């Protein structure tokens, strides 16, 4: 990298049908925290306080986590009024966090799914990117990332499922899968 090139916050997308997108986001948050950077993670469509990562970040400096969803699954095509209300609340928090310049890293976990399920308009996410503080690194995660998002992102990683223990009947394991 040339010394005279000004580096600003980028936009990253983690998508695909494989396991590990949220895990990658939390790894990035951990790395940023270790360097004294201020992080906010907004989890869309997630409201279960028993996830291991939710418990762990309470003990880490510089990381704020907000869950903006119910602890139950959202039915695609038929979200409850509460699902829609919580998604809108999360979106409002995201808009303010991204443009405020208060955070070095903003992670919008599962926002791609929230868009695909119709909880959040794609236009709103595009506006978040457009109005992002230039120093803020923005991460969008979740399956089904819209083409418009992957086209404007600076980094796109697709997590592809090759094999998953669930197909063998192995249930999600505490501390590994949640």
C-alpha cells in the first residue's frame, strides 16, 4: 500500500448457505476490540440471550451488542407485526450507528436475511451504505445477500456448505453451534 493513500472504512459482505458467517463477524469484532476499536453488533432476527456470543461479548471491552428480533424463527412471507417492529427498530439503530462516526466497526448480523424475508427494504440498506461515515467499517452478514449489495461491497465472502452434521441428525451443540 502506498503511504499517501488514504484508507477509509470499507463495506464487507459475508453470505452463502454455509455455517460460519456470524462466527466470522464475531471474530472480526474480537480482533477490532483487541486493537481498542469501538464495535457495535446489531443482530437482526435474533433475540435469544442464550447464544454463546451474546454471553461472551458482555465480558469484552469496546463491543456493544443489540439483538433486534424474537427468540423464535421468522416465517418467510408471513412475519409477525412484532418481527417487523423489531427489524425497524434495529434498522433505526443501524442508520444512526453507521453515520455517527462513533463506531469503528458496525456489524449488521443477518441483515441480508432480513432483507430477503421482507422485514427491511433493500433500499434502506443501500442508503445506510451511501450515508456511511467514511471511517466506519461496515459488515453485512447473512444468507441471500442481494446482488446490489455484493456489487457495491469492497469485500464479499461466500460461505459454501459442503457438509453439515445436521444432515446426519446431529443437533446444534451448545458452545459450538450457538
